[in-house]
C-alpha cells in the first residue's frame, strides 16, 4: 500500500496525531515530577533501602493489577476519554504520594498511581494506533519519543523546584494542575467515534489462521517468548535504575547535591529519547539483532565502568550510556513477540507486556535488598548484568532484512 504524503492526510487526523503526542508527553512528565523527590521522601519517612524498594514497587504492582482491565474501559468509554481520565487520576495519586506523612500511605498512593498509569498507557497506545491506521504508515514510535521528552521535562521541572527550595506539595500541586489541563485540552482533538474492531471477520494472525482456530504452542515458542521477556525486562531494569535509584545513588553514595542528583534520571530518559530518534534508521540498516547487541554492550561497558570508578560525572555518563543502549530493546522485543508464528494476533504482545511489568515489580526490592546487605553501588550491578544478558539473548531478534523483502510494519509499543 502506498504511503500517503503529509499533505494527503486530513487536517483532523493531523490534529489527532498532535493530541495523542500531547497525551504521551503528559504521561511521561507526571511521574518524572515525583521521581527526583524520592530521596527527600525516603529521608522524611525514615525508610531503609529494602523498605524503600518495597514502597516504590507499589507503582508497578498497581499496574499489574489494573492493566488487564483497560480494554473493558476503552470499549465502554473510548480510548481518548480513558487516557485523559487515567491521566487525571494518576496526577492526583502522585500528588497524594508526595504529601502523605507515612510509608503505608506513600505506598498506597503509588499503588493507585501505577494502576491509573497502566490504564492510561494502554488507552493512549490504543488511540495512537487508531491514528496510525488513518495515516497508513508507522508513527507510533514517534509518540514514545515524545513520552521521553515529557519525562525529561518532568525531571527538569522537579530539578528546578528543588533548586528553588519549593515544597513537595506545592511543586506536585502545580504539575498536577498544569499537566491535567493540558491533557484535557488535547482530548478535544482526538478521533471521535467508537474504537476500531481489530477482530473483524477476515482478520488473521501472523500465521494466516483465523483467530477462532485453536493453536498449539510448542516448547520452542515458550523458549522464544522467555528470551524476549528477558530482553524487554533488561530494558525495564535499566529504566527502574534511572527512576528509582539513580538520584538516590548520586546523592547518598556519591554526595551530589539534590539538584545535581536529579539529573541522573534525566540522563537515562534523555539518552533513551535520542536512541529512539535514531533507532528506526539503525534497525533498517543493521537489523534488530545487531542494534540490540550493540546496545547491550553499551549498557554493560558504560554502567560497569561508572560503578567500577564511582564519580559523579562518570556516573552521569554511565547512566546516559545505559539509557541510549536500551532505547530499542522493548520495541524490538514487542515487535518480535507480535510476529511469533502460531499465536493469535496480540497474544505474544500481551504476554510479553504482562511479564515485563513483573520485571518492574521485582527489580526495586531486589536492588534494595542487595543495597542493604552490601551497598547501593553493588545493587546497581544489575544494570551491567542486564546489558550482558541482552548481548547473549539478542540472537532471537530479527537480523538485517534482505533488500528484496519488505520489512513488516512496526508493532505497537508500550510506554
């Protein structure tokens, strides 16, 4: 099918694309406003590393509990409304997490915020896919790049608030109101009408079978899914290191000022954004396998060197290298999972996403337990180990496509 030019795309669809990008931006910025305040919250609540890890694990726990319910809400209310409603609820929950004076309250608020974030994530991706189908070409990766811009912006907002000595409650109240209103304004330009039915008669899976046919899943398929889950989880481990531990490591272990330490998270998501901008071109030229392996080496060497010789500048560089290295991992794993022969459409992607969220759930307590037993520096060794795992497992990803073979359309990805 020929790709339409930008001028051939109706104005309403172009506006909808911008609206979805705005929703991705607000989703990335909301949580990033709270992350740099984690060391302050940990100190105020008197949490040990292990208890802190368990507390922040409430966020992915909420995502796991609520994530599967998103589809029912989308069918009932529409993806745009669910995305905006989830944004509002997540924003309020994050504000509550910032101001509650107890560890159980902090964890409970993060649990709700994680649940709302998961619902928002599914809904905004669903609406992005609706817009993508109108464009008749892949544009979903650009939305995820905008999410990274939102995360960097949110982190910068937090760094500015810390530098100005703005109280947590005031800071999060401002971000809650501003970003919620921006999301509401964007909803006016989303696509109207019901969601597209992707299981219409005649729709077939990647193996050519109709969705209703019972398909046997062999051991090789299970092994393949397991390898893809590990690759995607490696990306999740690095993202968690940036969001949950980088600021704490820089401030507590290396003695960085609070405003400086907040840039550890920004280094990860900022480099990840750059990698997402360059990723499609690199994959087209070298293939998913080679790009993933190179990324794994970058993670292992960059963060491994930073932990071997701990300095504030070196750690910033190592975190940036890790963020750049994981930029294409989750999309590559999702693409491969969505194209596994013998599975119904969306099955591989759904299973991968669910298990990947388990990685987000398990990572903070594991790092926290290692940190309490030894040091946070030792706990962060999970990052270079994750890079090495990608190097070893990248063989399950697609290599460079032959010039005579058309590359399949990019699969849907999850923030």
